[in-house]
């Protein structure tokens, strides 16, 4: 098995790990965004709470969720290892450098953007995931069946303007992270083709970097406006 | 033209260096950047000072020896050209120009602006070749190569090994250099037979030399004097993964 560890610890192998975990996390975003669109339903949270019940009780979803937690950890840890290695590759910095002349800002700052996103994930999971699994969530009853009322937790959290602002800023970071990360992930796997690369780039630039973050940012804003009876 | 220079002066790799200012009053805009340095060195020598050490050879943009990081960019503000092909008309009268050596752990400074790029030689020695029996030359048309493949291999082979890719990369990664060689040989029939071992060995040597990993910022390709495409990096990733998964090399 020496070849496996050797491959995964090579610079190219590490990028493959970054790519596979990153692309898996990207696909998760689609599911997470689509599911949370229930927040816009305006039915007092019933659809959202039923969806939450499904997500926490379906065995397939629960199995995939462990893969998800692992991916987040591996992606972050590997990024840390790579960043340290990359920084060590240039011990003396340039006195004067103009990187903006040859590359995009987001491509050079994936580490900073990723750190913001990791902090966001910790805050986000503390507020909702932790409360759902280990905290005290009020109950709601639909058709005689008891559901954890996560929607109430959402309303409390997104009722705070600073919490909404934090989410909107972090979704900006998500957009920039994915603007580079999604298409770059395919390059690490060697997927580059005249026919498909333009499609992958467009998907990354418009769908993952703009539509997904906008949809996520709209959720706290919408709930905030609703809680405060502005809409 | 009047030019203010801030040049990196460093005695050797064990001594810390610093930027030193020089002023040149009679610089012709038709001079190449290296000729401007010749003028500077001439005046330094006349004053009994140590001239600035820098690498250069053909001064035709094809040998890959010149290696200056000029005003924050590898080979200066021009794209698709080496330092020797950069002319003073690219600058304005009275400009201050900062000149530094390539900066990478794998390219230790020898003196001033000259760095040791033998890491590239060792990467080439690890697999950047085609094993052939010596003897009389084979007939030119014995091995058929489609024109498009020949062109693509030629684009990769245009790499002059100057190291601008490493210098420009935020990670000091040598991916563009290594991939140009891996790619060039992998797509030609002469090199294809050894393509798996080549990808494995050259990547292993690249890592052993201490270059960084690839973030696909694309800076290397923009600063490359031969404008070598990122296509080759993707192909090397493909070659390497394919080789690791399918070669007989179990030991890694």
C-alpha cells in the first residue's frame, strides 16, 4: 500500500484530496440550498420542520452527513498542510510584487476565504445543528405528530440584524471561494477539455459563485424581514 | 532617460541581502533591460565597486538564462518575453524600477540576481527524456505524428526552463515547467512508452526539490515567456493519477 500513501502525500495527491472533498461539498450546497428553500414557503415553518425531520431521520441522509463532516475536516486540514508547505516554498518574500497583473484575487486567497468559511460553518453548526441534536428545541405538532420546531430557532437567530449581516458577508466569501475553487477542482483531477471546461467554468462562475450564495444570503434576510413584520 | 533602480544585492546565500538604489542618467530607450544593467555594471566597475551579478546568455529570448523579477513581475511588465527582450521603452523617464532575483526555496540565491536553478536539471534528469538506442538516425517519416499533436508537443517543448513560472507563482510551484515536459513527451509516440514512469518520477523529484503545490492561479502561464498553457498542468495531473493507479510500481 506504499503507493497509496505516497500518492496521497504528494503535492498532486494532496490537491486531489482538496478537489474531491471540495467538489463533494459543492454538491452538498445544492441539496442544502434546495432544501432550505422551504423557509420561503410562508406556512409558519411546517414544510421546513417536516423537511428537517426527514433530514435527521433518513438513514441514507444520516450516512452521507458523516461523509460531509469528514469532508469539511479533511478539506480544512489538508488546506492547512498545503498552505504551510506552499509558504515554506518561498521563505524570502518579494520586496515588491504585483500578483494582480497575472491572477485573480480569489485564486490567491483561497486560504483566507476558506478560513472565513470554516469559522462560518462552526458558528452556523453551533446555532442550528448543535441546537437540533443536543440543545433544547421547542416542539411543534402537525396532524398529531410531534416535530422539533427548528423554524423557531431560525426565527430567533435571523431576527438579529448582526447575525444576518454575518451570514450575508460569509456568503460573499463563499461566492469568491467557489468562483475559483469549483473550476480549479476539476483541473486538479486533470479534467480539462475544449468542450467541457467552458461549461464547468460557467457553472462555477454563475451558478456556484453567484446563484447559490445569493439564495443562501436571501434566507436570513427574508426571515429577518418577516420576523420584524417588514414584509 | 533617467532611471532609478532598486536592485537586490546579496553577497551569497548565507548572507542576508537588501535593495540598493542606483541612478542612471543616460539610458537609451532602445537599450534592452540587460544592456541597461551592463551600463550600470560598467559605471560600478569604474568606481571600483562590485558589479551586479545576473544570469544571461543568448540575449535572444531563447536560452532561458535571464531571470529578473522586475517591478513585481517575472521578466518585467511585458508578457511573452524574457528579460533580455524587454526594452527600456517599456518604462517612462524617471521611473523607479525594483529588480529582485527569483524567490523560491528551491532556487537559492548564488549572488545578487543570480539563482541556482539546478533543481530544474534534476527534475529533467529524473524522467524528462526518451530512452532510445543510439545508432543511425531513423527515417523522419517512420513514426507518423498528426500535425495537431506535433504542434501541441512543440508548444510544450518551447519551455526554456527559465523558472519564471516558479518566480510568479504564489506557492513557488514548478508545475508549469514539469508539466510542459511531461506533456510534450507523453503525447508523442516516442515518449509515450515511458509516460507512466516519467510522470511518477518527475513529480516525485519536483516534490523532493521543495517546490509548492499548484493553486491554478494561472500566474505561471501569464508570466511564461513562451506563454505555455495551463492545459499541460491538467494533462500532467491526468498522467500522474493514471500512472499511480495503473503502473506496476507498488512501492510508490
